[in-house]
């Protein structure tokens, strides 16, 4: 059960990423590589997938936020961005706040990685 | 083997989130395809991290570790031997944060429960050391020798 949230988050990121490069936008402007029109039918499912992933990770991390702060913020970001997409709040100030939240999560993820590097260096020197 | 598998998924996820935030806030639409690619790469790396190493059996445990905080090496703290570390881990104390929040009296009880050999160890300095370790302030910590014992100057 614990891995489900992270797995769904990974799948959601991959699908969103793919959708951005292989699907036309709503305006039909960006066809970065090539367009697969039928794939766009799936796009409606993506926010629900992200929402589910975010909710599961949130439940997993909420009891130990101090230890899981980056993933807790990632969960909040995923939920917020998906809600924004579902209720049509994209291109509003709310989304800027969500992006700031995402950047905060990104900062903590980088900090966690830096900390892990530092520890592995110290252990290596031992 | 591309070398990409050595890049931590969470690192790429962090870069993606910051990149996506900047691109979206500054409305740099021409960079959006790269944002999508970064997101997809982060997702792939996170999934890859859950996969077992080549030759290893696929275990549910490996999948569980995706995006999860790993236990800290408690033996980095002066006075904590591998045996003590095992006893602490058994009591769900696996990270510097948790150890930093645990009272010395509780640690005493855990050690006493773990066996007579550990019962006489003084854990009073461990929470403070753990808090320093959690903050990465390794220079301020008491040095440890090979056995994990505190080094006396």
C-alpha cells in the first residue's frame, strides 16, 4: 500500500510529460514531436490520477511530516495542481501559488539530496 | 546502461518542480516541452528506483522503498554500536530526527530491554548528537572510533 502513492505519482508524471510532447494543446498549437489525437481522450483522466496519487502520499506522510517534508509538499502540490485543472483555475493567481508550493517542494527535495550526499561523504571518509 | 540510472529520481523531481514553477510563473511557453520532458524523466527515474538491482529478485520491499525516507546510520553517533543501532531500530528509532526527539530515559529503557550488555550504556548525549547529525553539523559532533565508541582525547 505504501508504494502505491509514489507509483501513481510516477505514472502521472510520465503521462503528463508524454502528453505535453506528443499531444496537441487545446489550441492545437504545440505538436512538439508528433500528435496522437486518440491519446488526448486519456488526458481527462490524468488530473484524477494525480489527485489520487497526491491524496495517498498525503495520508502516508501526514503523520511524520518532519521526516517526509519534501514528499508531503509534493503531495500538496499534486493535489492543488490537479484541483486547479479540474475546476478550471489554470491561468489564475491560484496557480502561481501552487507553482510556488511546487518550487518549495523542489527546494526541499534538492536539500534532502544534498544532505544525503553530505552524509555519504562523511560515511565514506570514515 | 546509460548512467542515467545513477541519478536520483527525487533530485530530478525537485529540479522539475522548480523548473516548472519558473517557466509557468514567467510564462515561458517555449520552454514548456522541456518541462514535460523533465517531469516524464522524473517519473521514470522514480519508478526505476523501485526496481530491483540487476540479478536481484523483485521484492515488494524494493517497491516499497520508492520515495521513502531511508533509515539513518545511527552508528555515526558516538557511543552507538551496531548492536545498539539494531536495538534502537527494533524500537522504531531509525532516523536522526526520531532519535533527537527521544528522551534519554526512554533510550535507557530500550537498552535495558535489549539485554544486559546494553543496559549500562549511557545514552544521555545521543538525542543532542542526533539533532546535530540531522542538521548536518558533523563538525560539532563527538568523534567516534571504529567500534562506534566515543573517542576520548
